[in-house]
C-alpha cells in the first residue's frame, strides 16, 4: 500500500506550525496508520507498512493541487551532497540532523542553534519560505527563489501577474505538481494487476478456484471470459442517471456487448437477482471528463452506461453465455449503518424530489441505507454521525437541487420482551362470545433468539433436525418442536407460537387465523408498538363453536391478538435496547478521558490491551446506541483528539427497569416513543385485553 498525508497547506496558512511540531505530527499520523494496516495485513501481500524514506508516503495539499514524496527532494539534494538518492532519502526522515556550520550529519541533536532535523531543514522550511513570501506579496523575493528552484521558466507570462494566494498556488503547482508525486508512487510501489490478481483471486472469487473464471482472473487474461466487478455508482451529468464504475478482472469489456448482471443476492443456478442486458457505452473516467472507448481489457477500471436501472450498489458482470460463472465477493465494510434519522421536506410539494434524491443517495454511497418506515417516515441510516452529516449535505445540495429538508433527532429502535412465565393463563372471548382462547407467554431460552437471527433455527428447517437441535442445545422436548405453529414477526423473527393442547376439537381450523394474529402482535407489541423479541406463546386450550361460520378469521384474529397482549403484560414485560461494540485506539495518556466519557454514557469496558511494541492501547467496550449520539465529539474533546472510536452493532441488551411503574427510565422512553408514533401515552391495563369467564 501507499499513503498520502493531505491538507498540508493548513500547516502553513492556519496552524502556523514550526518544522519540528509538523514533523512530530506527520510521524504520529503515519505510525497510527501503520498500526491499523498491521491489523488487516496478509502474508501474501508482503511488506504492508508505509515509510516516507522508502517513498511509499506522499505529502499533499489536494485543494491547491501540489504534493511531494521524499524522492522529489532527494533527487535535488543528492547531486548537491554527492551521495546516492537512496541514502539521501533515509537522511531526509527520522532522527537525522544536519548542521550547515560544520557541514556534518548526526543521529542526535547536538544542541547547536544551527543543528536542525533533515526533513525540517531541507523540505519543510523551503516550502514554508516560498508560501510565506507569496502571502506577504513579496514578488521579487518569490521570483528569485523560483529562479533557484528552476521553476521560473515553467511559469506562463500570465502567471507572473498573479499575487498573494493565487500566486502561491501557481508556484507550488509548478514546483511540486501533485500528478508527478502520486504517479511516481503508484508506478514504483503498487503491484501491476498481473501480479496482484494472482494472489487476490482466492479472496475475490466466490466459486471454485480451479474453474475457467478463477483461472482467467488469476492470469489477468484479456482473451478469457469477461469478469467485471462494479463497486460504485457515479452520478452522471444527466439528471438521475449513473455510470456503473468498476474494474475488469478478466476478459474484455466492449460497447454493445450482451452481459449477465449478477446482483449481491444472486444464487448460482437460480434466476434471483439476475439480469441480461447489453452495455450501451464503455467509458474511461479521466478526472472530471469521460472518454468513450471501444473496449477495455482486464486490469483497468471502466465506467458502463445503460446498466444503472439494474444495479443497486454493486454487482458482478460476465458474458451472457457464462451461465456457470459465480459472482465476485461483495465488499465488506468494517462498520454497519445503525444511526438513523428521519428526513422530511419543509415544503410538501418537494416530496417527489426527496424520494428521487434518496434513491440517488442510496446508489451513490455503498454504505447508506434508505427506507420508508410503517409510520411513513423516510429513514436514512449511516455508519455514524459524521457519515450521516455528509450524506444529508449531499442529499440536499446535489440530489435535491437545494430544496430545504427537516431532519429529526436520531431515532433508535427498541425491542419488547418478557422475563417470566405469565402469572396466570389468560383467556379471551371472541366478539360473538362463542369461542374462547387460553394462552400463556414465557421467555425463550437464552441464546435461542440469537440462533433464530443467525438462521440456525428457521421455520423452513426439517422438523426432525430442528427438534434434535432444540433438544440438544436448549433442552426442549423432542415432540414440542413439531408443534411450533409459526415464528414472528415477518414469519422468521425471534418469537414463537406453540400448540400445547391435548385432544381439542377443530383446533387446526383456526391455525391460519392465529398465525396471522401472532404476526400482527409480534410486529407491534403492547408497550410501544415496537417488535417483540424472545417471547414464546403457548396455546393451552380452546373452546370453539361447532359451526364453522361462527369461528372465522373475523372472530379469531382480534381475539387472539388481545390475548397475546394480555399474556405479555402478565409476564413481567421489559424493553431491550441495541448496544454497540466500540473499539477505541488511543495512547496511554488518553485512557483517563476515555473511561470518564464511557462512564457518562453508560458504557462498559470489557477489554484493554496494549499493542506489543507500541504505546497504543486497544480498548473494547459496550455502548448503548441511544447514548452514542455526540459520543465521538465528547470523546475527542476529552482526549484532545487522540482517541479514534469505531462503533459496530453487537447485541440487544435487557433494560432492568419496569416499564409499568411510572417514573422509571424505561417508562419515560416508552412515553417518548408513544408520543412520536401518535398513540395514547398510557399503556392500557390488562383488563382491557383479558376477559372474565
């Protein structure tokens, strides 16, 4: 890998850092980057760390379009000192000091006023001098320096009329052009696609690693079958259209070619998420311009026109005839979108713009999730506050043409659960008083809701297999698992409805109605209309009318739902909140600030490790999502910007406070949710849902 340290212009114009401070800052940034790289490193990649003295780090000011690597300066100074370039590069970084008075290099600062670190003396100070003289509008001095640097001849006549900041930009761009520094770094230090794909194919391709497609990727063969991965959708100049931007890993991609588009949910051998289309145009992205080309062989990036309706965020593209090709693995992100806000238009007539804008935002950023809640709110979910802020700015300015939007406070979803078995069997009568249902609720065994979430226990399993698993891991009766009527909500959720009746007439005839009622009740619980989690409902007895017409869905569904609500209220209901796993990397002096911030936010540290050979600590903690808003800002303030948190959703945690006792923490949260959803603030008593004999 190579790396660039950006925003260098701020060191000179805003922060006014002196050379030694700047060097220490850069050094710290590069060290912390190396720490992160080393956690994700792979032996096949060889040396992954980046070092300025090896030329794998460049320093740049992207806004002003200038950049340099140490090679740029080593070339100049090696002639002057008469030593070779590689040796000169090592002198320009790290603890190497030069004293112009004695003309000697030393490994330690001798304390003499003229003895200065190599990087500062030969790189930082000359740049600082040029920038300062330009900003002071001291043109003669600037042009003298340009003569010495050999830049004067490259400046155009109109450039010499500039002054102040525009002159500074032009001189820096001419002296240290960003394109030269970055290209030199890419060419010298990054492997060619031919080399890289031979060891990347194992991690890229999902199918067997010995089929023709894997072989074509491994050899980067332009005459093999087409294998192309689209990683990003780029908004085009035409409103609402996108270029599908990706990389050709094998074969050749041509204009007019007929292709198979394999989406992220494609399963080989099925038609799911599969489209057959032809490419309208193949385009090369050259900076801001797009150049149309006839074909693009493997090893290059390409943008495709005409496929944007069929690709949501990423996809694999192959020739139409390659029916046995497997897709290329989708990109995994180390963060997941869990911070959600609701957006709405200030002016109702802008609604179509908002809907269209959300579609375009969701396409152009692979991390964002946009959807519509049952309440009709438009929800945007992002990885964190900063990420969301940028998305909302893009949405408003780029995708909605500046139409104003209102953004709600961040919203967190909760779950409802129970702690004990219902204190009595609950009975409900149907509206025509001819049918009675007797049901109890109990919590599911520990670990079972997680097993359902992960897909180990599903309604589609073979009942015998499922029975064995439940008996072995959760101590169920083997026959009990055959009596599971349904899972809910959405038929796959972490709640169950079980039939424990013995020899009751007509019970199977009401099964469909009961299943429908269970889906409804588990999707909108009784406490705050949030999803239920980890509840098992057991139907113990039913008394049904002998005539089928008196026990239809209209009689059974509302009765069953009321009965399930009463069960939940009699079984010590509780709320569950989502919890983040936070990983924080920070040096030792910042630990105090981290602990105090986590304590304020109800966080809990469960692991603290020092990285061997570095002063950096890795801290892992649990942090409730509802407390995470503003966490990054508070943490940076408490540690003066030394701690870097990363949040990922981890699990659901039980909140111990009783939601039915007024004034408790959960009661306040529930009141807030009910107010937001526009339902009565008080939770209805059990007598509302339960009937007496």
